[in-house]
C-alpha cells in the first residue's frame, strides 16, 4: 500500500542510494523534521553534522529522485539524508494522498487569489514582500536596472555581489560564511544571464570576465569545503559562455582570455574549459587557443596546467601524432607515459606502433623496480594474443630479476606454465631467491624464497629453508599448511608463537592468540595428545586470568 500511495518503496531507495548509504539512512530517521508534502515533491530538514535541506521529487509511477545540500548530495548522490526522508514518507504513506490534495488546493487557491487582485493590490503585495526580504529586493532591483538599460548600476551591483570582503570577518571567508557568499555569487550569475536575455550580451561577457578576476583573487582565501562557492562560480562560467554564444566576441581575444584564465597562477577560477567554447571560437579561435597553449608550455615545460591544457586541446583535435609527440617530451621513468602513448595509438587502430612504444617502455625502464605493472601486463597480453608464449616468459623473467617479489614470482610461474617450461624457470628463480636469502636481501616480511615455496605448495622445501629465515607470519602459515602432514613440527611452531603472543593486549591480539591455540589443539588431536593440550590451556588461562577480554575471546573460540 505504501508504494501505491507515494510511488516508490524501500527497494527503490536502496537501489538509488546503495546498500551503505541506505543502512546509514536508517540511523537518521529520528533526525528528520519539518516534513512538508507538496503536489509532486517532499521537503524536510535532517539534523546531521550540520542541518541539511532535502527535497524528494515524486514521479508517480516513475519512482523518486532526491537532492540534499550535504557535500555528498551536492555531488549528485542519493545520500543517507535522502534515504531517511524517503523512509519517513513511507512510514506516513497513508497521509500522503491527502497532503498532496491539500497542497494542490493551496496552490490553486493562491493562484486564484493572485489573479483576482487589482494592479494596485499586487503592487502593494510586492512592496510588502520587498520590505521584508532584502535578497528579493536586490534581485528585482537588478532586473529593473537591466530592463531600463542602466548598465552602470548593473555593473556596480554585480561587482558588489562578487566582493567577498563583507563576509571576511577575519581576513578570509570562513566555512560558516561561505554559503552566504555563494548565494551572492549565484545572484551575480543570474544578473549576467538577465543582461544577456535583455539584449546586452556583449556587456555581460565583459562583466563576467571581471567577476572571474575577482573570484580568482578571492578564492584562495575562502573555506569552500562544501564546494558551494565553486558551484556558484560554475554558474558564472555558464553565464559567460551563454553571453559569448550570443555576443560572438572576437575569437582571438576570447582565446587569449580563456588561456589566461586557465593558466593564471594568481587565481583559482573553477570550471573554465576552453573546449566548452569550441562553437564560439570556431576553427580560427581554436587554432589560436592551441598556439597560445603551446607557447605557454614552451615557457614552462614542467607546468602541470600548461601540459594538461595542451593535451586536452590536442586530444579534441584528434591529432594522434601530435599527442604522441607531446607525451614523448616527458616520459615517466615508471613507463606510465609509454603505456599511455600505446593506448592512444591502439585506439587509433595503430596496434603495431602501440606495441612498439610499449616495448620501448620496457627497455627504457628495464632497471626500474617500480615500473608500472600495467605496462608489463600490456606487452605480455599482446604477446600472448600473438601466440608468443616464450616472449611472455622472457618479459616476466626480466621483471623477476629486477623485482624480487612473490607477485613477480607468480607471474613468471603463470607464464612459464603456459609455455610448458616451468620446471627450468622455477629452478633458476629459486636459485636466485636462495642467493638473496644468503645475502639477507629478503624484504617485505621475510625472504621471498619462503613465500615462493609456500605458494608452490612445496612444504618439504619450505621446512628446510625456514630455519633462521622465516618470519612469524611465514612460520604460522607453514604450520597451518602442515598440521596434518607434520603435526609435531607444526605444534612446536604454534606453541612458540603462542608464547610470544601472550604479552600483547587488545581485541586483535587476543583473536590472533586464539587462532594459534586452535592450531595447537588441532595438532594435539592429530598426535592423539589432547590431554596435554588441555593441561597447557588450563595453565595458560590461569596465568592470564586477569585479562577478562581474553577469557571471553577464548570462550567464544571454544578454548
């Protein structure tokens, strides 16, 4: 019944929010207040880290959508606060049809009442509202100035709206004041759009650029943690683009302004992308934009913004050779750039050139231990597709020589098995790891030799090599794998590790000790000496009886 009444159910909320946000939303049911049902929407506030405003749009048979002004909701997500409001609506579903009807009646009554008012009565009503609503008065003042072409007044008002100083009580706009400043910036964006609609697009272009300069200078001193000022600045950017599409400014001048806005070190203007202006710039303007970007990159080859702008312009033109040349100017020692070039060439249908670049990456980065694994995988995948199994082994072998890790060992093993040569490759790889172990070059939790032998399931060799080399993690794994085949040796390991684990405290340490004791119990059972384990455990519990949490953990594990 609830779904029929409101047009959605719990499953719809879970699908929109995801399991994690849905479960979190259950904890906010008591935080929902001010629920108001309209004709096609529901509004409420939810008390969380802050007080958040939520609106759900009810689409009849089309389900529900939601908006919240929390940071996660402002990114377009159906957040936990939306879930809480939706569940609250479902709880009160039987009253929703009546509330909707009442909302329609109120709206209809308001429309009828306004239509019946005389001109003088409407003016009196507007004046009454203006007296009590400063923001409404400012918006209407701007619209009036635009209508009578008082451009000087419009400019002064927009400049005042962008000025952050009234909100910078201590020299910067703090977090609590950012929403108020953002509302003013959004109001300035509205005024710019009104200018364009009123036939003053060229003036709107200039004022928008002036607003961006001011925003860029101020943005670094604003705590915009929730992104509200950035959103308002994006509205100014949209107003500028809209005005440019109407005014059609000189493409070369516009190109210069756009490149300057993107690369300006002194400002931080969000949401300006020259590619959004492609239809305004035209071929000549785009060519000028690329020229200016190239000149900027030549002046500062290491500049991230310069390189990013140039890459995006070249990508937009579809000039693969130019993009390859651009990437090739600064090849990352990890091979990541080689891989990116290979990807661009492959997307362009130039597979042979793509592989050649990837192979060059392997050669250029052959001595690097931190080579991008995706590059190695790319080359091996292409070789495998071509039936070049021996070449895959050669690549994996070369990487294993440089990167002595279990992952590299596993990759070599997989490749060599596919090429039916693992026996020889394994002997050489283990010999190399043995040499490393003798020189004490093992890293990352003990010699890789032990991990490799355990991963191979070669327990006999692992036991031979473990003495003096294995760390506690490896000893524990070796004991776990050997409980049935070598219960006596495994028991010795468990008891030794358990003795070491008696000192640490805390839930995690106690769970680890319980696992060790459970392993020791299994070994005693295999040996037929359970009575000995019972005596050992009783002594341990007596020794550590004051640790109540440990006793509880042992009880839970049946120990």
